[in-house]
C-alpha cells in the first residue's frame, strides 16, 4: 500500500486538505498525518509543535486557541499557487474521509509535549465517526500507544522508531501493536521479512527514491509512507 506522508507533501502544502485531496486523486491507499492539541483542547493537524515553519504564524500551537490557529495560512510558502489554506482539524479531516475509503495513519505528536488527554480525545473522535477499521495510531511515544490500546484494544497501533530496535516485531507484539513504522535507515530486508513472517505489518518512512520504492514493492513490504504518492503509484504499476 501507499500512504501519503502529510498528504502529497512533496508537491503540496503539508498536512492540509489540499495535500490530502491531491493524495486521494493520485490514488493513494492512505494518508499519514500528524496531530497536536490547541490550548482549548482541539485536535489540529500539524507536524511541528510550533506554527513557525509551515504557517505565517509564530509560537506554540498548545498556546493558541483554535480560532487563532484558523487565522494563519498553512500554505504561505505556496501562496502564489494555492492562496490561503487553513490548518485543518482532525474533525474536518474525518468529515471528508466519510466521503471516500482512504486509510488514515494518525501520528500522535506527543513526544515533545505530553498533551494530557490526547489519546482519549482522538479515540473518542475515531469512534464517533466509526473509523475504527480505517485508522492506524502511531507515535514515537510508545507508552502513549499502550495507553491507546487500554482505551480501545480494537485499534491498530504502530510504534515509530528511528534508531535500531532489537527484534522490533517481537517488541511490537509484546506491546500489542499490529505494525511497526521504522525510519528507512533501520528498515532492513531482515527486519521487514521477519516482521511480516511474524504477522506484524511494516510501513517504513519516508520512501521517496525510485530505487527504494522498487525494492520495497519487490520484497513485499506491507506499505510505504512517501511524500510522492503519485510517483509511488506509477512505480507500483510497473513492478
Ligand atoms: O509517520 C512517519 C513519519 O511521519 C515520522 O516522522 O517527523 O515525519 O513525523 P515525521
Ligand atoms: Ca508524521
């Protein structure tokens, strides 16, 4: 499968409805998105804790109300192409997902700030939208994933990691996760094959080169997470 990393972020403003629409139209199987919490407890889709890199705002998302966050332009680096685009909420994305069949990997960005209550809030929204079968919760904070499974054991979780883990497929099974999301640098063929044999899915990130895409499709990796879903789809068709 092909998951669009922050949407079609290689060509469109990351984590915006523009990037999600583009990924859907390109034929991606799923989205990978990042979530943070505003100071009034709203779940917003943004990679960084701060507004500075991706918008014309400044400061921490956790210090702003949703109303304030909505005034900033999430496509300010692409302003000539796209004009103004808001930071979407998870609720807005879920409303849109109701009209298609994309999968959605929600990365809980709760390693820098712990965001009390984030797990409960995200899971409540998943359930009220009946998206349990279409979401995967991932995080670099593996304690948070265990907490998610305590709240909702039916959900798929996937630990993210960038450094080597010893037998990550065994570790995943021990914490109740059904998948692993390794950085490309630690996603060896041995890890991928061992995990798949053990019934643990593997979705490495961020796979942008033709050679890596071809290789991972050829060895039967479960999915890739890429900034360029359109390119990945072309390559998948040729393999
Ligand atoms: O979920 C895969 C990947 O997005 C994790 O790293 O920094 O791009 O959120 P990052
Ligand atoms: Ca992410």
